[in-house]
């Protein structure tokens, strides 16, 4: 196959930021995708209705004139039932960050299982819980250790729909088949990279993210699940732009910027493994079913025509800047 048309692709985990950065990055997603889950880790976080409505409007404006549904999220805190009820029509879910786990998460949760009242209320109101699943343990073990928290949540709140965000381990893939109410997003970069690509040779700041890329056997488990379009696994890029000077410095910020190259990168990967026929399910159908959303109609055609990844987009360096990809987007309708 030398051409593929994807219908209403969705990116179920994106960082759009705010102000000038928002204006640079939002159109790049809104052009290729029909919708996406917008993360709330701004400074300060999006954790009340006023700020949510303000941010939704900012995002909508930045996505003009593309047909793109922003699925908004709130930053998890100790919300009351009434607050959750009022927010529900405006959000797709609530994103929980363990305190300090990643970029702009200092206001996250200290003791997750102490938040039962909020989880109860979310379960009652059928508001999905989206989780950054890492403990504060050794960096390579953080997600595996967090699997115990996923088990506890999934068992204690069996009707709460829980998304394990950006999974990176074989162990997390295994949980999908164990608990009915667990689903996951996975990033294209975690289907491709291991820790060796990040730090095995010269240090690659533009490949540094949280959770850090893991072992070859983890990547293999993620890749096999994605290639066969596992019914509970959705594409969520975790595209996380930072200005170049925050990446190329001592104390490099975590986050990989992939928004403009996602679909070509995935087409190349799925074609190489003979799985192009499953790409539609992975980049849209599964998310539509699990989140019960109907995005605007958008047909994105990719062809086997090379593209060179630009060195930067408005001061943000994308993953693999300067490299060639075998596929590119040829039309969006
Ligand atoms: C994200 C960011 O920069 O906001 N960084 C990252 O490394 N993925 C936050 C996150 O999703 O962890
Ligand atoms: Zn993220």
C-alpha cells in the first residue's frame, strides 16, 4: 500500500500550553486531527470551572479554522460533588498527577487512596479518571510500582472508567486484560524508543520525557498491542512542547514534541510491520468507542512520499528534527 486515508484521527493526550506556545502548537494538531484530549497542567493548573471555560475558549480560538474538537480535562484535586456535577458537561475526564511526578505537577495528589470521596463521586457521575501512573521510586520502576495503585483503584471503583496514560511497560499492557474498567493511551515515541535511544549514546534531550522510555521488552509489548489494535489501547501522543532553551540546557525539561509528525511516523511504523490496516482503529475508532465521542468528519490522506522533519516550529524542536520520514500527509479534507 502506498496511500492510506484516516478518518477523524484523534490524539487522546496532548499538551497545548497557553499564550504564544498555544498559538504555535495547537494548529499543528488541529490540522491533522479531528479532536484530542487537552491536558490541564498549566501554571496555575486548570482546576476550577472559570479557568476551564477560559482555557476552552483559548484552545478553540487557537485551533481556528480547523475542524477540531478539544476534549478538555480538569486537573485532579479534592473536588466536591457539586463542582464535579457543574464541570461534567465541559470535560471528557479529570487528570490525576501524583505530586511532583512531571512538568507542572507540584499541585498534584500526595496520597491517592485518600481521595476516595472524589473517585466515588466521579464514578457516580460517570466522569473518567485519567492518570499519570508513576510512583516516586527509582525512575525505571515508577510505572511498574504504580500498577498496584491501578489495581487498587480498578478494584475499589469498578464502575469508574480509568485511563492509564502513556503506558511504557509490559506490566501495564497486562493490566488491560485483567480489569474491565482500565484502558490506556500509548505514545508513538514509546512504540519506537528505549532508554538506549535517550541515554545510551550522547544524551538526547529531545527524546527525554516522563515516563522515561524503558527496556526493549517493554517497547515490544507496547508495539505488539498497538499493531494489533488492542481494543483498549488508544493513541495519545503526549506531545509536550518546551522552548528550545528549556530542553538544550542543564536540567532539561521532560517532554517530547511530536504533534506535527505523528501520523507520518505511525504510517511508517505500521507499514513496516504490515499492520497499516489497523491504524484507523488505533488512531480513532477505539477512542470513539471507549470515550463515546463523535468527532467532526475529517479525512487525512498519507502517501509514501518522504518528508524532512523541520529543525523547529516557532522555537520548539520536534522529535527527530532533520530526519526523513518515508510517509507524509498529502491531503486533509
Ligand atoms: C509533560 C509536559 O511537559 O507537560 N511531560 C512529559 O514528559 N510527558 C507532562 C506529562 O505528561 O508527564
Ligand atoms: Zn502528558
